[in-house]
C-alpha cells in the first residue's frame, strides 16, 4: 500500500479546517499504464543553457478566450484545420509563426516557423480545449447551465457540479458513459468564485469545495476545527456513485477507476489523501486547499461496494456503488493536528503522467500537489520524508514519425519546470533533469533511470520573490526520442547531491517541453553521368567534362529544397578530382546536374558520390547523414585506328557472289582497344549511323544501305551483306565504335562487285550445233570434229576452228537469258 509523503495521515485532502472529502474523478485517456521506451546511453557533455526563462510567446494559441457564458447568437462554423504545408507556406510568406491546427491537441501544439522548421510545445496538463470546433485557452470559470448545474467554460473534462439540493454532486460524461457522485445529504446552494464552488456547512464546521481544473476537478472537504473533526460522519465518509455503461472499482493504490465493458479506463482517479495545515517555512510551501505543502499527509484508499445494477435497455446498464473513505482518527483529531484539515480524492483524464517517489518508500501517482525534488532533511515539516524524485511523461508524438526511415532532427529542446519553492531561498542551488524509463501506477523508488541530461542552478519560489521557470536544455533527450520514434519522453527532476538538504525544491507538476525540429533529407539517389552507355553494365561516357546527375527528396511537409554536393574521384577512390562541388539546389524529387570543371583523361576510370543538405548556412542546416553510394564510370576518348576490311567472297575491285546469294565481308578493329562494334554504310563516305547512347543492339541492318555489327573474338567480325543488293559496283565504308559509342576514323573505301543472280534452270549448249561463220576470204576449216586422238567431247564432237595466222576469227551465235552465269571454254 502507498504510504504518505509526510506523516501517515489521511490521504483524502482534509483541510484541518478540516477541509472535507475531495472525491474528484476525471476522464482517463487509458494512458496511465502506457509504456515509453528509453535509451540508457551515457549522457552527453553539458549542452549550452538557453538564456530565456519564459515560455516562447509564439507557442500560445491566438484564439480568444471563452467568456464563460453560453452563446446567445448562432455559432459561426469553425475554420478548417490548417495542415502543415499550408501553415509552413504562410509562415514563410509572412515571416511569422503559424499554428498547424490540424495537429493541435489539448496538450500539444505545433507551430510552423518562417525558416520552414517546426516547434512542438508539449504540456503535461491541457492548456487548450475545443469549443464548437475551435481551440480556445483553458478557462475553468464556472457558469450556470440551462438545467441549473455548474460547468467550466472551456476544459477537456465534460463535468458538471451540483447547484444544491439532491442533485448529484459531480457528473462526468464521456459519450454514452457517465459517472455521478452524490453527497449523502441535501447540498446547500454553492458559493461560486471563478473555478470553485463552495458548499458551506455540509456538516457543522465542514465546507465542501469543488474546483474545476483543465482536465479534472478536485473535491476537497475543509474541516475547520477540532470540533468539526470529531463529527462521526467524517470517520466514515460515504458517497453514492451511479455509473452508466461503466464498472467502478478501486485499483491497488486505492484510487477509483471506471472502465467500459471492454475493460478500457474511461475515468481514473488518484489515491485520496488528506493533510493538515502544519507549516514549516524551512521545509516547503504553506498548505492550502489545493496543495499539501508541509502539511502532514495521509493516504486514504477508497473502497467500493456494488449495491444495485439495472439494465434499462439493450444498450444501457446502470449500477450504483457505495464509495467509502475512512480517515483515521489520528489524522482528524490526534495530537499535533493543525486546522483546517483537507481531504482530497481527485481524478483526472490527463494524457500525460507524473509520479513522485521517495527513498523511504512513499509514492504519489498523478497527485494534485507540488512535485518534490531532493533531500528534505531533518526539518520538522519534512515529517519523515527523505529523498524525493519527480517524473514527468511528456508527449512527443509529433516528432516520433520516421518518414522514409528518417527521424526528426532536433535543433533545440527546452524543458520548463516552474520552481515554486527552494530550501535555500534566494541562494542558487543545482537541480538536474535525467532521461527516465517507463513510469506508471507501479513506479516506486528509486524510479527508472536512463542517464543525466542537464543541470541548472536556480533560486526561485514563494520564499524568493516569485515562482519562476527553470529552463533545462534537453536537446539530446529530445533527439533520442525522435531517433527511437518514442510517442512520449519521460524525464525526472532530482538533486545532484541527494544528501544536501539545501538542494530541496518544489516544482509545479505541469512542466512544458518545447522542441524546435525539422526532418533531414534522404540520401541522394539516381546517380548518372551524361552520355552514359551502360550496355555492359558499366557506364562509359565520351564527355571529357561530363555532367553528373543526382536526384534527392526531402521528408518535411511541405518538402524543403535539397542541395546537392558532388565529390569526383579517381576510380580507386584514392584521389579527389573535385571535392564538395555545389551546392546544386533542386526541388524535392527532381534531378540536379553539375558539370565537371576539370577535363578527364581518356580510357580512365572515375567515380563520384553526392551528399544532400537543406537550409545550408542557417541554424536549421541539415544533412542526409550519409553519402550516396559511389557511382563508377569510364571516360573513353575516340579510337584512333581505322578498321580494316577484307572478304573472300567479294574480292576488292572484283566480282563477288550473286545478289541473291549474299556472303560475308570481315571487319577488324585493327588493334584499337575498347571496341564494341562497327557501323557500316554503302551510301558514301561519312554516312555511317552513330549508335545512340541508349542503343545496345549491335546487330542491325538498315535496309540495304548500312547497319551495325558487334565485335567478335580477336577483334574480327563477319558481316553477311543484305539480300537484294543491286548487281554491279559497290563501295563499303566502315567505322568502329567503342563502349562509349565514340566513332573511329573511317576505313579505306572497299570496292567490290555483286554478280547477277543465277538463272532459274541450268543448261548446256553444244557449240558444234550453233550457227557459225568466218570472214570471207579466210578459207579456214570451221566445223564439227568427232572424238579423236584419245579425247572425248560432250555430244561426241566439238566445233573446230583450225586457225594458222594472227587475226583470224570466227563467230557463233546463241540465245541466252537476260541474267545468268555463263562459263565459256575455248581451247
């Protein structure tokens, strides 16, 4: 069981005036048991200390406060929520921060800044509420509803207070679920002052105070004197609770808990406590109805007994529960009690959590009191309290996202803790903030520790002028939360020397966390080089001063303009040609280009990489965190050797194969290195086609006029001429091209002849059967001769012309097809 933080006095807030029972119940978000991870890394060196002690004024909503009265005129429609891109654009245009209202919650607000960064302000308790669709500052001023009940003007709690009589003392509503607490007797008409309704004389000498708070309420019985404290009704306090669609019980700490049919917590309370008005100015603040100060504190665990359950419809179940709180007599009328006495069992729906643990085993969970830090020492007002540490869980959901796997970059983060009292008065004493682990209803001494963050020296509080903010630099912790994607960040306040009672301090339990952040760009991608040919899987370029390309994207919404920085190295990565060239500024998602300023050698390997920044040269400068991968390429100069041509089928300057039976010509690189293929033409010198950089098909024919052919082994390649070449004279010109598609000098022209196609059918013509004649007067024998002299001829004979002098001739005539191959033999 939880023990008191002072003496073991009642934990219901009793004003030993005796302020009466405060059975406050508030809405719970179900996060009381939430777990937040932590990083136990060693703390960094002390960071710079902010020079301001007040919260930034631009973090406060500009909506007008609610006046505390129901509207009488029609309510205009709420403006649409402003998303981050719109807010950021307006901020950049106007030079003023703009609220990202689409992300606003009661405890968190994001402002878009003119420099395109964002600022998150996270409060432990709500500072704004939504009314008619518009965010307004918290206003706990009570006003009368049409049904006579009292309600705060603008809080996150849907709560009403009784206007007196037999109506329920307090009613909490959350959708179809509600919880009402009723006083056992008729209530007097309350006296209303600001957020507080006081019901005087509920019993002789006992007043009942209800006070509206940002996300809860307090119910405090004020017991004014010993006579009032002796009333037997105070020794056995009973409230009647009516729960609709809820189950009401108490947890292990004696706090009231209301859950829905699925077991989710809807309303959640703290353990009831009581304290008297004993005051020790050396040990802390003076007790009041709102804070125990140095009063003797006693916990008052509540108990519940179900008395009736009614099912009024298929969707509605109502149960009645008796809530009992039994203050011990020693805390009411015992020796040493200082009046008034206060009794306060409070409840809250707060999103964020706080806890205090002490070395002597006492603990406070979401209690409505100051947060205590350090060693209370031996002062009388310490009431046995030893060393205290206070833990706060702050919402960081807005920096927990990792777009494209990239966490937010935190430029600065401040934790504002309002110091209300210091043991050493106006002498500055140190206080530390530490990164902490999980806190929940089971948090006990020594608390979850995860490393020192920052130390500040301070002297402030009611015993030194006025309370004041102590501002801690928690940038490192906020960056850890962003890196790890934590939806909340838990930190604790403690004394550096927990044996030095002059470091004993008290703080308000509603600290604020302010984080200025943005998201870094992604590493560069899509690297490329100008005129790159990548047919082999490696990039080759013909450019002596190539242009290097890269794309980059940013993770902010709206995205910032990435800035590209280029490093160009030799292929081994050992020598920089150009380093840090840039910046080349682009729009997110587009491609940037930088042209090399140093001519590159031919037939040489190179590589380049790109880094990305945004907001370069400003306090919000960010880098991608890593370079792009290296992109390797080779620069090739044009080949200097012309290719060589040869053919057995088409001898140079001679007749070759027929047009309908094409055969091969052969090309050689002639010793040139890095050759990928050849481009050839039959239409004249200089008409070879140049392969585009994207063309990797090196075996193409363009009709009968030219084409490409890839290089073969040993630098030779055979090209089969296209079918359909015209019969007769042709001239072939060839250039080789390398892996970068540079062209070599042109070859020597190669001239050849294409023969006509062969006839459709072959045949034999016997000369002796053809008409023959000779010039008149020649008188040489001309005619057939039979087989003779051991020789046989086709047809058994030949045409014989037996000339015997120079200049003699004869003629024979035959009919032949227009095209065909002929073989004429004469002997």
